[in-house]
């Protein structure tokens, strides 16, 4: 599977089935998804595009993987919160700077709960955590707060 950030939209995930069919899912920042299936004779020609709401996406996940639910997990949607992955580009102004320098929590109310980088995950990074290009920040907050955090990090 490959991922492609789509600035201002979300993330596109592309993969091929064992039958060599090209599929993609666009994870929109509003929680909706677009599922695309491409023609077998022309993998660049879209044969089907389905735009699914957040609720429809959850229903499809339930149908495909009913065991994915864990009652011990906190459902952020029920609380009016969202969690999103925000990738820090290598050319970002924050590359090499401290997380606290972004003033993200103060300015947006959103929190960075983890940073994923090639060397592993860093849970609950402190304000003195030094950011690096390619880091993926897991940000939680209101939809507005996460959008503002994305803007601060230069994703838009």
C-alpha cells in the first residue's frame, strides 16, 4: 500500500488486490471516504467511485472487519473530538525545531499525543521534543482545532 498526502483534502491510500485490481481510498479530513475501483484493462481509468459519509464508512468497516471494535477503546467521535495524522514535510519551517515552538496547544487547543518516526513511536512528546521532517504527528482535538493545528504545521 502506498500513501499520498493530499494537502487540504486528506490522504490517499492506493493498493492492488491479489487479482491485480487497483483500488484507492481517499480519507477526507471531514471523516468521509471516497472508495475508487479502477478498470482491470486500464488501471488508470476509474470504473467506480463511491463517496461515503463517516457513518457509512463505519458501517462498511463493520461489514468487512466486525471484530475491529474494542469496547475498551475511547470513541473520540462520540465526544466531539477527532484524531488525525499530520505529516511534517522535510521542507517544513518546523523541521529541527521544538514542538513547544509551534504553540499548537495554546493556539488551537489540539494536543499532539504521539509522534511516529522511522525509529519508532514517541508517546506524549514534551514541549522540548525536537521535530524532524517525515515525522507523523498524532493530533487530537475538535475538528476546528485539528484543522488549525494542520495549518500551523503547514499541511495546508
